[in-house]
């Protein structure tokens, strides 16, 4: 299936990068300087719409990686919510002038769901992602006290990795490698170990993938 194709792609990327390093390839430099720059995209107005719902939420996806790696641009604002609050957030999007585009379907994650929204004034999609799993409550709660420079509640590293490694599309491999590479270079051993413990608890079959992503991260992000 699609998941196994992505896992095979991870193995291929790992092998190709290993060969590149063996030939003298070099990791990315200047990442600290890039991370210190003003964000290329501003999302506070979407955060205000979500806050107006009055229910807890957390930023996930590419936007949530900004505190953990050099920013990459995106047209998707991914929002983690509890399933029982999906209707409230959908009503909030309607009040803000958004229109429902489609239901979100995650073929390999039967406990994931939600809906995608857009409006003509914005060239973006807002994806409300409702996940019915035991760790979601804690993840959203912790994000509420970990706001980024725009005031967006950002998933702690371990929960961000949990969401991306489970879904793991092609771009998630790159995101995860850079996020973990920066954590390694920053010496954030506590966060990396807490991430491993969370994976062992909820996705133990993916620990080998985590180790390969850590190694990819060390190859991709250079020491400074």
C-alpha cells in the first residue's frame, strides 16, 4: 500500500544519502542563521479565527516545524483538534467566511478524520484534523503553553514527530530529517529521548524508522 511505498522510499533515501556522505557529501550549513530570520509567512490571522472558537487546538504539519528547523513555505494550515470539537471549529470557519472544500480521509489512519476549508481571499487551505487517539489530549494541552512568535500553539517536538512519522508522506521524510537533525545539533537529548519513549508506547513498529531519520538528520544538518 501507500504506507509501504513511503517506507521503501525512506530506505532508498537513506541508502542514497549514505553513499553521498561516503563520497564526501556535506550537510547543510547556515541553518541557525535561517532560523533566526523573520518568518516568511504570517499565520496570526488564522490563529485568531481558531482562537475565537473558544476550544483548545494545536498547529501541526509544516507550520508547526518552524521552531524546530529552517522554515519551508506551505499553503496548508493544519490544525489538530479533538473529534468531539470538530463541529464547533467547522462552525467557526463558516462564520469567518470559509467554505468547506472536502472531507479529509486518511486511508491508513482510521482514527484520523476532519475537513478542509478555504476562502477566496486566501490562497491556502485550513485542514481541521480530528484524531481520536489517547495522546491527543496531552499534545493539545502542552501546545497551549508553547506558543510561537505569532502566538500559535505549537506541538511539542515528540508529538510533532508522532504525527508526521505515522502519516509520513514524501515531504514528511524531509521535514522529520531536518527537525531531528536540528535537535541533534542543538544537543536536545531530552526531547529526542522523550520522542523515542512516546514512539515505543504508541508506534513501536516505527522505532527503526526513527533511528534512520535521526541519522538522515545528522547527515542533512551540519554542526555550527
